[in-house]
C-alpha cells in the first residue's frame, strides 16, 4: 500500500493541505482524497507514470472537490488506457462529479464506470 500527498507548492509524503490531492494505492485501485483542481493537478500529472502504474480503477469517493481540470485529467487517462487496449474505471463517483460529467456531455466516455455513491 502506497500513500502520497502533493500540493502545488509542496511535494512531501503524508502532508495534509486544503489544496492538495493525496492518494493510496491498494492492488489495482488508486484511492484519491482531497481536492483535484488546477492548483493541485500539476504535481500529480508530473508523477502520473509511477502513481498510475498497474492501476485499473480510480476510486473518487473521497475527493471533496473536482473542477473541470480534474475532469480533464480523468478524460485524458481513460483515453490513454483505451489507446493501449486497457480499461480504466472510476468508482464511487459522487453526485457533483457525475453532474460535471453530464454538463460536459461525457457520459458515454464514463459508461463503463462502477456504481456511484
């Protein structure tokens, strides 16, 4: 099990921040926590190769906020997985993220997702 936390101005392990995204890898699932927005995305994006290695599912239940930049990350990752003949699912998608997906008309891209909360 691997845990990490990143902030756009601070990259250190297990540091809580209001503007941070943190994660925990358990098997082939990545559990995201905190805020996934334009302020917290870049450090995660820069480490995506190591963070997402072996991941088939991203559990988003513990994300307190996702903006359009965070949604764009999920779209990009799903497309990358599809191009490589793999499937990436998002599980436990909350109502706010589900609404954002619907507002952008991306339901078809997320049709293979697991149950929502």
